[in-house]
C-alpha cells in the first residue's frame, strides 16, 4: 500500500485497537491463478500476533489458500473532503480514510476445540453484553454439525501496513475547518472521520 510519511501509523497498539473496532475485513489470496477475495470478520490475537477466522466450506478459496501469503484489508470510516471547506479556492477534492493491511501465511485449523473456541470468541465479541444468547447453551450436536460446514483458519501476521489519511498534510487551521464541516452532518462516517482527525490533532 502506498503510504506517504505523514499518513503512516506506527503504533502497534493503535493498529490492533483499530482492527478490533473495524474487524470486518476483505481477505485476498490467489485462487486458480487469479486474485480472489472473501468478506468476513476476523479476530485478532495480540499475544499470538495472529488473525483467526473461517470460510463457509462451499467457498473454495480455502482449498488453495493454505500456506499462501494472504492479505487481509481492514477498512475504517471514510469520506469525501470538499475544497469548499478550505479558506482558499486553490484546492482540489480529496478523500480521508483509515485502512490497515495485514499479510501472513494462512494455516487451516483442524482441531475441533480450537474451532469451537474461535466461534465462541466471535459470538462473545458481537453479541450485546445483555444478550441472552450464548453458544455454550446450544446443543453440542448441533454445534458439531454446523462447524462441519466451515473451514477455520489462522493467519500468522508477518507484515503490517497502516494508513490514516486525515489531512495531516494540511495546516492545522484547515484541518479544523474540515472537522467543523464533517461534524455538522448526520453521516456516521463523517462524524467518525472528524473524531479521528480531532484525536490526531490532540496527539
């Protein structure tokens, strides 16, 4: 990924926090000699420096992704930045966004306990704290049957590229104008980008 120096994220903790918050990723590999992508949630394990996830078994990407160097792309909030928000007409439109690219070798997981544990982690992460649903309450034979319909995997992270394009290459006064305009909307992405920009200015 092309990352100008101003836009590079170096802090690993910040990168992992972002992945945990925006964990629905696009996973790329070579399939039958062509690029192939699947959209799926991925869980990060900081201590193992690894990602966990699963394919639906009918999705044949898993058949040749094992032992490949794959790419997982995590997309954050993004939005159009209008030059009308600046204090000068000598400007052009741009786009602000955050994106994390993780590379690593994909390993297929066969251990049933690890598979069920990873599914449990996924459910625990996304269910509301007061949700009555718990995977442990589901009939074990049903879970066993359903787990046969997926192919679980682990990606040992070998390289991270992290980019936050948040108008850092513009003067602070201009960044404040952008933030003000983004905050003056009800668009969720706009508000999130504004919050990220403000946080960046406060560093």
